C-alpha cells in the first residue's frame, strides 16, 4: 500500500519547480492530487504530462473568492483534501524606501496571506475527517538572508511564524502543520539568474560555494521532504520548520 492511498492532496503553485515535483511525488505514492497555478495553460500541460488523473485548476491564491472556489471544485471532484502543500510564491526585490504600499500588498498576498487563505478553506474538511497535514514552503531566507532580499525574507519569516501558530491552533484537531525551508534549488527562477552570466558553470559554482554538499538541490529532493512531513512517518512532528539547504546555514559567518 502506498503511503498516501485514500488521501486527497492539494498543492498550490504546482505547475513548475518544487510544486510540480511535489505533485509527481504524491501521485506516484497513491494520492488523488490536485494543484493550482495562475498559468492555466502550463498547469494543464503539467497535469497531462504527469498523468495519474492529476487535476489542474487555475487560481490566484491571494484572492479569497478564488481560493474558496478552488476548494469547492477540488472537494466536489476528488473529495476534501487531507494534505495541503502551500507552495505558491513569487520572488521580489524592492528598495524598502521606494516600494509602494500597493506593491507590498500584492506581494504579501501571494507569499504569506495565501497560506492562511488556503488553510482557512481546507481546515473544515480536515476537521471533519479528524486528521490532516499541512506543509508550508518557506525558505532559508526565513532564517538568514542577505541584502537585496527585501521583502522576500520578511514574507518567508512570516510563513515560519504562521506555521508555529497554525500547529498550535490545529493540533487538537489532529492536524499537523510544518514548513520546509529550501536552500538553492534548481528551479526556473534560480536557473534564470545563472543564465544571466556568460560563464554559467562559474556562476553556479560561486552560488553553491558555501553549501556543505557543494551542489544545488533538485526539486525532487524537496518533494521527498514534503512527502515525509505529510506522511504518517512524521506523525509526531508539528510546528517545525526544516532547513533543506545542503548545509548552507551550518557554516559560521565570517
């Protein structure tokens, strides 16, 4: 029996990168899987490529009406989710003085507020089932950061705090909440930054110089960690934020 037979899994931002790898992992492990993305065409192609009757929906997870509609459709077609992976997010670099209030609200709607919205609309079904697992995808920038990552680090730090409070609120309902905090991972956005350099190999080597394992993670490695935290193998793990960074943050400063 696969680990997730009988589970319905919902992954936000599942069309690419860590999200796509997570959808693939849960589908292979026997779950009925749905995911959402703002890019409807890419989402449909991803679902078709994965197979396993994976469902793809378009949703802007920063908009509550769209999130409510997403959960209604997923529940009607597959059943209420017992696993939720809050993976959707965008990167952003702003000057803290020049960033506008509207830009702040738009960014935080996706990178922080969305995790609350999807959880809000998923929890009633989990409570009815008497169980559930939520995994929030944060970042190493929730623990340690560098200049130029405002307000990304703030949002990812907020997601870690949200994970703790959700774990306390939902523990009595049999619902566990954890976070994964990836380091350098070979996603589209990371690869795009490498591709800006004429010597890509040198650029990548410089990026991972401080990583103990000397390389980037592959999205499938993050998906494996997410699946572990969502599984019964982690039945006594809640409220934690797990660094998956190849040892990057183990190195002392200086």
